[in-house]
DNA sequence: GCCGTTTTCGGCCCGACTGTTTTCAGTCG
C-alpha cells in the first residue's frame, strides 16, 4: 500500500512462512545462540526484527507501520474480492476506511462507479462484507487445539501441584468450532492452581472465579475456563465437563434405569442414597454396563444405543488405516523432502503412501510442469528403494479447472498410480455449474479421487455450492473415491456428508493433505470424522493392505466399485 | 528484503479466473 517493492512484501511473507514451519521454535533457537540468517530466506533485517519480537514481545517497525493507516484498513483487505488496489482506491478516492463505510459506498453506487468496477463486482463484495460480519468469533478447531496444547504445557510448567491437564468441552469432543476452551486440572490442591491462572502468558482478565473454576480471557480474545478436579473422584466430573449435555442426559437416563442418579460427583444409589465415586470415566461407563464412548462421539444422538449393541466397536480406527493418499513435499509447496515424508509415514506404521504434489495450475504452490512431473515420478521410485519397507505411489493433486478439464493429459495421467483432483479456483460458481464441473472431472478415467470436495476452510471460507447428492451418486457410478481430508483447517468431507456419501455408495479414503512430516498425524483427525460418519473398515479404501490396494488400482475405474454402504 | 561457486547488483513473480472491457486489470491461491 505504501508503494514499496512487492519483493519486499514477498520476502516478509516467505520469511514468516519459513519461521512458522521451522522444526524448532525461533525463540528456542535464539536462546541457544543460533544465527537465524543461516536459514534460507532470512537475512539481517528480518533476523533483527525477529530477535526484537522475541526479546520485547513487540516490533517497533510494525507499530509505526500500523500507525500510518486507519485502523479499519486490515479488515477491508480481509474482505474477499477486495485486494490491494481496490482497498487503496476506496480509501483514497471514496474515503472508506471501515466495513460500515464500505457497505454505504456500495449502497450509494459509489463503488460500482469506480473504474473497472461494476454492478456485479460490487454485489460480490457486498455479500463478502456480510459474510465477514456474520463470521462467528468462535475458535476453529485447528487454533483451539493449538491453544489447548500451549496452555496445557504452561500450566504443567507453572503448577507442580497439577498431576494432569485434561482438555474438556468442545475441543475434546472435536467440535469444528468452539466458544471457549475448557480444561480440567487434576490436583488435590485447587487453590494454588486457580491462583496461578493469572500468571499464564498472554493473560488479560479474570472474568469469573468460583471454588473450583476460573474463567479467564487472554489478550488474543480467547476465553478459557479452568476447572480443578480431585484425582480420586474425577471420573464423573470429567464426564460432565466433556459433555455434550445431550450425551450426559442420556447417560443419566441409563443410570436411572439401573437405579442410580448420575451427577458430577458420581452415581448415587436411588434406594440407599449411597454415593459411588469414580477415579476415571472408563470405570463409570463400566459401572453402567456399557463400553467407553470416545469424547468425539458424544453427540447426544443414538451413540449409547450403538455402543451397547456393539455397533460403535465396528467403526474404523486409526490402526485400520494402512496408508496416506494425499501428501505434499518440497517439490511443490510442502516443507519437507520426499524421503523425509516417506520415512515418517513408515515410522507411523503405514504400508504405503501416495506422494501428491501440486499440478502446474498451482503456479504459486510451485506446481509441477510436465517435465518436473516426469522427474517427480522417477524420484518417487528412487525414494521407495532408498527408504525400503514402504510402497510409494506416484501421485498428483491436480487442479480441476473452471470448465471441469484438468491440468494433465490422459497419456500422462495413465502413468500415475494415484490421481487426486481438487478445486482450488473459481469456488464461487453457481451450484449447477459447479456440480457439472466436478462430475466432468470424475468422468475422467484416470481421476482416482476428489480432494477436499467442499473446499471449505473452517471459520474462514464457506463450502462450495453444489448438488452434493448428485456428486455422491456420480462418485459411486464412476468409481471415483471421495476424500475425508484430515487437515484440521479443512475436515472435508465433514461428518454428515461422509455419512450421506457412504449411503449413496461412494467410496471413501482418509488422507492427511500433509505439507510437513508432523502433519502426517492428521490421519487421526480424518478417522474421527469417518467414525462420526459411521464408517466401518470396508467403507474406507485405504484400509486395504498395500498389495490388495495396488491390485485394485489396476482395475478399470468403473469396475473398482467395492461392496460398501448398506450396513445400516 | 534476500540471494549468490558466472553475479554484491539485478533478478526474484506463476497461472487461472472474473468482470470489466473490446484487450486486460485485479484478485486469488
């Protein structure tokens, strides 16, 4: 906006990305006396600024920069459809410096009157403004889990009296977004723990405090309630803190049928009034003569009936999944080398992995040109030999263009073992166009699976509009698998759509969309979604052992349809 | 702002898509 060289901006963006993906924290590296300029993409200027941030928690350069602009400008830039040029223009030419003024400028037609603007652009921006207004201030699960991990470590570090910190509430239930973070501290000295809450890093205010709980707000706006629970009787307390309320209510009914009253203290015998306490949730479920139910399945639906009948125990587990079929390396926009990714996958016990770097359409993601794809394919086989003990499939994540055509030719695709086709552009198409586009891609005989079908980013980007049922049916007919993308930002397909797709006969795969070795762990999240979609082993293609899967891949796509669905 | 075994200055920055235009500017990923 200041008219400086775009390369300067890019240098900062690249450095920020590099730092966020470092295998160790920059703070720790500086503490160890390491020189950040040795990292590619970080020179003297950015290393100095990083050091200032680490030392003082502030950056004078950034503070001065922010002071040069009206405070509403960043929010304007965040509106999809408003980029650098248009933001600058509405500010300088129309005097618009916040969302309200922008909305007014659209209503008077002032925005549409700007050069190269028009009715349609203005309408799109208006819709985007309304969406950014409606955006909840809830935390997406990816952020909530990260904050939970940080807080857990900080509490354990500061309070030696705490035996364990147990995540509760929406985070433990794996809700897509949560209002607040709920933590249970297992301790026999509650006072000292609640007293220490205000010393947590980033603490802003104490909102509520009671005997056994404190609700605090952090500078980031995140709200956290910390409960203290007694180790000897924590079972029922944790159950209540995890919820959800519907699930707890149903458990209460089951308890009543067996002559107990369930409370956060334990089970009281209705006839004698004697209270039985539990040191853990497992023993409580056990006492109610039923299997333990994982927090993410406590939805207040019919999970208790399903657990008792044994149906929940038939659902797919992480151990059942034999491979990852969506992973990036530093050939495109991944952080780590192919060999490192494959070694990590092997270390996690996978039998096979497909390396699916981006296709040429993803220019900025360093997508692979035809020539580089050929080299990539050779590299895959080389890494397979080098690492050993794990099959490595030659793959791609290829763009589905606006008209349903794809980036690579049939002749090239034929040479690949596994082809994921995904939408990364023109996400605002009208439903019928979008549906047609995706079905066209599925009709390609070489497209093995559709990646992150809805393209949503939780809390950030709405899913595409399409006739999902038609897509699920076409997936079943064409033998195209649908992905349950376990990346925390996506979780796409989502649970309800997984269930629907399965019922309509579509084949499913669980993948990580990993861009780093650590994120190969996303498989765990994909499994949670699959379980909520009531998937069993047979519903998930990559539960097949390597040999069987590779044999199956050699079949003509339309004859690949496996016996899935219909077990309801 | 970063980088460099030919370079310490001059490259780096791609391609699809939309909506506006009659040839392309702006946005996005």
